């Protein structure tokens, strides 16, 4: 009887050691994940508000999983200049016009040398879109949005269609 009890005790000890050996990697994996998550959060870009934007900042505008690197236009002079007199705009780039309060802000294509898509944003929601604003050809085309907003994003013509961007999509702006 003593021999049987001894074998059972050894068997129980082997099982405990085996289970403990299995738990060590799981514990370290879980501990590593818990340590990594705060580090990932520190590396994420923080959203910035329209009030924090200044002329010529480089920001990242995210619409769903689409990202646009944009230059900001905040001052009256910078907004009036916009993208006019430029030869082109690189793929995935744009200009972000920000206003200090929500309103109906009209845009035109005066002196534009390439066509654009315009995206009007209220807070973090797209409220209107105009696709394929033509380049300037003597008489400017003026656009008025259907809804008030506080931000307008200009991108190359065809961008909205290529990425399936729609009214109601959520927008996030972060410093680039």
C-alpha cells in the first residue's frame, strides 16, 4: 500500500509540475501584453481639435482606414491662397481649411491648375462632398455645401470615388 501511495504522489507531483510548466509561458505572455498595451497607446497619435490647428501644420486626416497627409490653412491669407498656383498635389496629400466656428463656407477654383475633390466636415463627421471641381479656365466655379461645418479637406479629384468616401463617414485629425 505504501508503494501505491508513493507512486500516486509522484504522479500527482509530475502533473502539478507539468501544469506549472505550461502556465509559465502563458503568464509571461499575458504580462508582456499588459505591458505592451500602454506603450502602444503612448505611440498612437493623439487627436487634435480644430482650435489647436495653426497655419502650415502637417496633420494626418483619417477617414475610416484612409489616411491623408494635409497642410493646414487657418489664417485668412492662407485660406485665400489655398492650393491655387500650385502645379499639383501628391497622392494621399491634401489641404485642410479650418474655421473657428461652424458655418456655410463657400469655395471656388480660382487659379487652380488641377481638379479637386472637396470634403466638408462638421466636428468629426463628413457633411458634404463635391467631386471633380475642375481646374480654373477663365471663370471661377463657386461651391456651397448643403450643411454647415468647421473644416474642409481638399484632395486630388478622384480621391473620394477611389476610396469610397461618403457623407456620414467619421473623420479624425492628428498631428503628423
